[in-house]
C-alpha cells in the first residue's frame, strides 16, 4: 500500500524506494506507544516525504535536459490497476500539495479530515486543492481506456511500420493532433521538445526507428503495456495513448537511469 502511494505521487521507482527506506528508518526509531494507528502514521510519513521529494525535484527539473517522463516499472513490482503512464505524466502539472490530496482522495478515498491531518492543512484547504487538481487534469485526461490487448497490438504494429519506413501506414494510425514526448536528459540523441502533428510524428519515428536491425519486445508495466526497443545500441521504452480510433500520444523513455528496472 505504501509503495503504491509513493509511486502514484512520485512517478519514479527510484524515489519511491528512497521514500520507503526513510519511512522504515523513522518507523524503527518511533516510540510505538505513541502510535495508535500504524497505517495512518505510515501513510502520513510517506505522504510528507513524497511531498518533500516533489518540491526538491521541481528545483532539479530546471537543469533537466528536455522532457521529464514517469519511470517505467515492471508490472510484477507492484499490484496497481488504476494508474496509467498518461495520468502520471499529467500529474506533473500539479503542485506537490495538489498531487498529494488528489492521490489520497482519489486512489485511497480518504476523508478530507484525515487528509488535512496528514498534510497539516484544514479540510477546506484540502477540498480546494482537490478541486483545482481535478480541473487541471480534466481537459487532457484520456476519455477512453484501451484494453491491454489493444495497446500491445498498436505498439507492435506502430513500431513495425516505423521500422519498415511505411509513412502512410504510420499516419493512418495517428490522430491529427498526436503528440510525442522523449525523455533522455541529454544522454541520447533525442527530441528535446514534444513533436506534434500526424506528419511530423510519423516522420520522426521513421527517422529514429527505421532500421532493419532494430529490435522490440513487449513488456508489462505497472501502468500497462509497453515496448522495449533497441536501436543503434540505444535502449528505449515506448508507451502510447489510444482514444478508440487513433493513437493520441506516444512517450519514449530513453534516459538510461530510468530504464534499469526494465
């Protein structure tokens, strides 16, 4: 439960492990006679530590090269069935307190009184934070949730078409306003800004994946199906969003520090 809370808030397995380790240290040193409800106590510690990490990460983000994407984690690492790469990516636009309230209220259905106690705020403040978070996410949150089978099929078909340089086939799979993000932190030759539009995205993928020696393997992530891609000796993790008709977004994680788990 605590790992799920931290990962939802942070979108990073590395940061999640750090938070859990620090929580264990604090739990080990705590006077248990003062802890009436261990679950509530531990939830408070994990939430507050995660908020601290998010604030520190905001400062570090200024020196991060290009787009920042959530870290992919294998499905067997944690049993979550209500979190997607798209949602974790969208939550990056929230402030740390908004993200904490949103996760605690939406994923764990905690009452506002308890959330207020965890964050050291008033219940009214927490209601307002949750309302603002909902508004910030509402416009761009996917309206259609594809099945895992649909996602796997689309990933395989899309990458195969990119490898073959089949622009017409690629464009037929993409929505007009499709967008592609790449997270490499300067460690790989990659687009540092989002690529938008059907033609540009199709051309971009034929450029980076259009090689006969490119290989790809399906992988199940906490957030749903993904595809491990190896091209020119570089490793990528590709995921996508689908609206029931066409691909609306693609995300490439190419930062080596984020790929160790997969």
